[in-house]
């Protein structure tokens, strides 16, 4: 019974696979049908149960080949250099399709007493010829694009040269042209700060904010410099204008409160409402937990100081000295330090509060340190602005 069930399941699976392959063939997805049939024929290819796949593979191969050859004839007759890439791809597609089927051959058609027909052609000359034409076209087209002064043209040239280098490694001077296209297609951004406040901005904060190696924001076509280089013509500027810095006075806030808790303190004899000892069924006095109330008086001190830095980020187009956009940015750092002492039994408060009893007052950070401590948040917000607002849209 188990064997019969497995056979039935196998037949159902084969039937579904054949229908899917037929559907692909009917919808013009010839290569999809070919792959489906090849997968099915990798095992037991000569069995009767696989005959439908052999027929489908034969028909799909013939139709796919005819369609590709028809497309090639049209593209070749048009005689347009822009068709070279498609021509090269089609010749490779014709060859690769044959190579996928070749390991399965021969494939017998049992009812007809013949092998399925798969005409195999040698496309090596056509592939070499179309590859040469495509390489020449990509090279000449990239050279034309690089005669432009438009950075977008250099980027297109770089992409064409990259493809050419993959297609035909070490072709002429492609590598050096790629370096040139990369350089001339890149937007260089000079980033610097301005201080419009009445306070001194710590040099280490400015250096830290402009250390773009920690931002990870340089991309394929945009490079940020905080130190202007004489050999580079900058396309854009990004100015971090510090507008205002507000630092609160140093404050110590005091608070006193009392905590109480019930703690177990041994046991006692259970008495009824009349003051008599309550006994169990054996005549023994019943014992219960005895609780006592403990309390602690806590004196809490909070050292508080805050710093708020307000700035704006200006995007400048150096090509016309025009303001592109402005983005507000602000950050606040709070120094908030708690310590405490107590009278009474400290067990009356939560154990995680004990840490404050072990502390003592500490010196307040100076103003320069407070300003610097806003840096991490400012950097995160600056990175977000740069990431979400590209210079060239």
C-alpha cells in the first residue's frame, strides 16, 4: 500500500511539472521551459515517464533558437553600433543554451524511434567578432563622453569602461581612463565650521565633527574634505555654523524622603481575638511569621548642569556661489549626577538605590567639556543630514 501511494504521488508531481513546463512554453518563456525540462531530465532521462519533458525540451529549444536568430538578423541589418551589446549577448545566449542541453544528449523519443533533434551550431566566430565590435564601441563612446565637461558624462564613461574591463581585461588604456573618469566624475565637498556665538568652540569638537573618516559617508561619486587641497577644484561647500550656545548655572538640588518596609523578624505564637493561644489538631501552638517595620530617612542631592548647542548646516554650490539649502541642527548634553546619604535602616529602600549611598559630590564639568560632550549627538545629526540630503539630486 505504501509503495502504491509513493507511485501515485510521484505521478502527480511529474504531471504538475509537465503542466508548468507546457505553460511556460505557451507563454513564450522558452528558456524557463528549457530549464524546467533539463532539471526533470537529469535523472532517469530515458524512462517513459520523462518523455513529455523530452518533447517539450525539443520544441522549446527550437522556438528559443528561432526567436534569437530572428532578433539577431534584425539587429545586424539595422547596423547600429548601439546594438553591439545586444548582439553579443544573443550569441552568448545561443551558445550557453546549447551547452546546458549537450550533457543530456542523446535524448530518445521512444514512440517515434528516434532521438530528439537539437541543431548545434558553432558561434565562436560570431562571439569573438561581436565582442571586438562591442569593445571598440564602448571604448570610443567612453572617449567621446570624456571630452565633455559634465561630470555625469564622466560617470557614464566610467560605467562603460568598467563593463569593457570586465568584458575584455587589459584592453588598451582602459584602466588609466577609468581612473581619470572616476576623478573627473567625482563631486568634491569642502566642509568647514563657522562660530557665530559669543563663546569659544573647543578645537577638539570642531576636529571631531569634521573627522569624516568616522562618518562612513563618502560614496562612489562624492568625497568630503575638511582640509582644503590646492590640487582639487571643489564643487560644493558644507558649512556648519554654530549659532548659539546656552549653558545653565551649576545647580545642586536637594530632596529628603522617608522609606518604610515590613521585614520578617522571627516567629510568634498565633493568638485569637480573645488573646488565647491558637492550637492545631494535635494540641500544638501554631507559629506564624513575625514582621517589624523598618524605616530610613534619605537625603538625596542632584548635581545638574546642561548645555545646548544650536547650529545650522549650509549647502553651497561653489560653481555659482549660491546657497542650495539650509538645515537646522541642535543638541543638548545634560550632566545629571545623584548622590545620597541616610539615617536609619537602609534596607527600607530598594537595593538598586544603594549605589547612591556610596557616592560623594564630584566637580562639575567645565564649560568647554560640556560643549564638547554635545559632539556625539551633533555628529549623528550631521551624518543624518548628509545621508538624507545629497548635493546632486
